[in-house]
């Protein structure tokens, strides 16, 4: 009975997060001063011959219907909610009409997932290993050095570090390209090699920043756990330090780190915007940036909705898995 109550609570929380997030995504673009339909009509009229006023009115009505802007604000909201939940249809892009937003997201999403997901996991692994050593073997010289490097890296704003790396390794020493230019297509060796080559510098910048945070957090956790009574008891039993670190300290310190990893994976779209703009990477961040600049309601709502759903889903699944990982939560 307790599990079903726990499950119901998490489901209700998940649905509320999605509802509030989608509602916010719907209303925020409508507070923007620009009107995307009028901007589109203006562009069409500037590139074509004169249009009769009746034709302009008909075109405006047609575009409003296509983009879900027809009717009252409440009618627009209900229509948008139904499309997103039941058909996952965000409509056509205003800036790249008539290309569907779903198609644009589908083409950009693998870029973002491939870069940010890989970088997040690598940073998590390196940071936790270094943090565990720095916290458990804090008297060692190498532990203090690793911790010091992490303390220096962590406070640096990401965009500053990224710009320094671009100047060093793409301009002064032109090892990597200034902007992403992938050659070939499909699963050819040329395409894969070009993709990896263009992703190395942005991935390295994210790993450097992410590792600093994981080292500091893991070091704090492992240092506290190393002083617990059961760890002292393990030493009195004559267990080796390596076994104590891997069998006693690591499992308990890794639990909160797993939670944070799930949340980090859910929020990788937050880092996509700055990373992809700085490195010219064609992912979700660049797509959202273009949508904001061109007041593309559908594109903005589509990309942010995907981000909200990913964060909510990651949090929901880690909540369900946590009782199976941590017996203390399960017994409650």
C-alpha cells in the first residue's frame, strides 16, 4: 500500500510539472512585442509584388489558423495543449515555413544529445573518481593537487572558459575549427570522423566545467562518510583501505550523485544554448536561439517543451528507482 501511495504522489507531481511547464511555455512567447504573422507577411510583401488588401486579410487569417493563433487566448491554449499532449504536433515553423517544428527538432536533437549527454556522463565519471580519492585520501599530495585544480576550474563562468579554449585551440593554435562544419553524411567514415573532430572542443569545455563541480561535491560526501562509525569499525576489523573505499564509502556517497546525474541529464538542454551558440553547433540550443530572434512561437514552444518533458521525466524515473537503490528510502 505504501508503494502505491508513493507512486501516485510521484505521478501527480510529474503531471503538475508538465502542466505548469507547458502553460508557461504557451503564454511567455505571447508577451513578446513582435507579431510573427505580421512579420512573415511583411517579409512576403517585401519580396513579392503588390498584394490586394483582401488577399492580405485572407493570408493573415490562413496563417493564424495554421499557427494556432486563431480565436481567443483560451481557445489557443486548449488547442495547443491538445496538440502537444495527444499528437505531439507543434505546427509549422514560422521562420522556416512550411517546415514542421517536429522535423526541425528531430534533426537537431541527436546533435544535442550526442554532445551534451556524452560530456555530462564523462564529467560525472571523472569527477566522482577524483572526488572520491580527494575525500577519502585527503592527506595524499595528489589528492590535494586534484582538489586544487577543481577549485580553480569550478568558479570560472562557462562562457569565459569556452571563449578562452576557442581562442587558444581554434585561433592561435588552429587545431579545431572555429565553427562546426561536418562533412559527408550517413554512417560513412568521413562523416563520423568529421563529427567527432567538430565535437571535441565543445565537449572538452563542458567536461572541464562539469568535472570541477562533481569533484567538489563527491569530495565533501566521501570525506563526511569516511568519518562515520561503520567506516572506523571496518578499519578495526583490519580491512584494506581500498576495500573500505570501494565497498563502504563509494556506495553511500554515490547515491546523491546518481540523483544529481539524473537531474543533470534532464537539464542538458540548459547548457545547450550557450555551448551551441559559442561553437556554432547545430543542436537544440541553436534552434531555440534562432526561434527567439525571429519570434517563432511554434519553434520556441516546441524546443522548450521538449526540455521540460525531459527534466520532468528524468526526475520522475529517478524517484521511482531511488527506493530500489537506497534501502533506507525503501524501508520508509
